[in-house]
């Protein structure tokens, strides 16, 4: 892939079901930051938005339970292809029109018998969904506690939304990029036992002594958090830290609603759509993009 005169290179440093860490070269910071921000606020996911209570004799206010339900992450991979856009469904939600092409219904019924001698914890697994493709990502999220003789019955409706509307729709728990450092050691200045302070102070243990010299472990450069303790602690200013141009590490960690790969793909799609819309507006105004 190419971006301007630069070859765009992507290397996977870490990949798990909930986390991906990428080494990206040949991309300007503003482009990467746009992708990062879109991952947080523009990628649609499902979340509970409306709750209708029939019975609630617990000590929890309706608003507290509704808020907790909204923050339960829901699987959204299939939902992106099955349900209408967040904008259409938000309008339906405001009018209390819970159509099947916009909303997934959840039912919750739980009660603690009056003769019980212990509290009953209601978990996310107790929610009954109308669509098996949209369900709580985690089964053991506590929703509320029912004392003896207490009961709760409710209906909850989930729809697609975006993080810019409310954080409960954001698919990421972490979306961050960082520079890749260039560590230079001036050995003409690196003299004396006090020059070993960087070895002791580096929180990641990236410096060591070899053949009587301080050396930086280049194989672990991506572990560097650029705290600059090595640079500031060196009494002879023998260590200098720089940054590589158009080269970064991007970390995306999912809440579980979407895979990190899907989050990135959808973020790029959103940016492409916005750029296409911007180009068409320029053409309408007689400006060549």
C-alpha cells in the first residue's frame, strides 16, 4: 500500500481476541490519529438504550439499573450487517417505536423468595435476548442485588449507536498510538560509574552493561515508554532520545463487542465515507477536490 511518496507498512506485534498492537510505517500522524479517533467514537455497536420497568421492588432506583444495563457490552459483529444505521434507530428510539430492524429486545425477570436467608445477585447472563447474535459479551457482570422478597421485571431495548453519542457505544477500552524512539549513546561522554544510572532507573530494563559499556536493547525498542528517565538521569548528557518520522505503534483493545480487526476496518470505512462526502460537497460548490 502507498500513501503519497511513502510505502505503507504494517506489522503485527501482538494479536489476541481483544487486543492488537501494530507497527505502522509510512503514515502521517494526523491520518493515524484520525483512525484512532474514529475507532473510539465513530464505529457503531449495540447497547441497551431504553428500559421499561414493570416491577422493581429492589433498593436500586430504576435509573441506576437502566444505567448499568446500558454499560453491559453486547456482541455486535453480526448486528452491523443486520440492523439499520444508528441515526435511523435513534429517531425510532425517541419516538418509542421498537421495530425489529432496529432493536433487540431483552427480558429480565428475577425474584428472591421471602423466606430466603441470603441476597440474590442478578447477572448479565440472566438477560434473555430476542436475537442470539446480540447478547452480553460477559455472563458474570452484576446488575443488581435482590434482598428477600424483592423482585424485578423489565424489558430493555438495544440499538446501534456511536461512541460520540455516548461512551456505552464505544467499542474500545484502549485506542492509543505512540512514537518509536531513537536512542543515541555518545560513548565519548559515557564515562565513570555514575553513567550506569540509566541501567538502574529504566522501568522496562532496556539498558544493560556489556564489555563495560551501557547498551540499549534494540530488539525491545517497542517496549520503551519514552519516559526519558535515561536521558534526564545521565550526569554527562550521554543519552539522547529522538523519534522516527511517520512511524508509530498503534494499540487497539476491544471491550469484546467487536474484534480489534473489525474495529479498525470499520473505522477506515467511516473515514473513507466522510472524505467521499467532503469531496462531493466540494464538487457541488464548483471546487475541484
